[in-house]
C-alpha cells in the first residue's frame, strides 16, 4: 500500500498515511481469510488494486475513518468481477 501511496504523494498529510495503510492491511487480511480464493496471481493483484484504489479515492473525498475505509474497500471487492473458481 505504501508503494501505491507514493504515486499519490502530497495528497495526504503524513498523519493520514498510517490510517490508510491500516485500513488496507485490515481489508487485505479480511479478504485473505474469507472464503474468497484468489486462483491466479493476476486475481490476487487485481484484488489488491481494488482495495488500494478504493481506500485512496475514499480518502481523497474526505473519508478518514479506518473502519469505514476498510469496509468500503471490502464492499468494492465484493462488487467486483473477481470471483472464486
């Protein structure tokens, strides 16, 4: 996530970055422990990007609550076209 945030440097205050990273880490952990099976590296990377992009876009629009960022990212992943085999 930090690497992805580097592409958006200057958009967030330094104190916001740990919140975004924690939201991503929580969403990623939930996705990995859920029933979702990432059958290819492509799907794994796509899931990672969906979570990261959602969190960054939501934060850019003013959302700064870690739980809401995490939950919104998980909802975005659930609504995506990624499906288990």
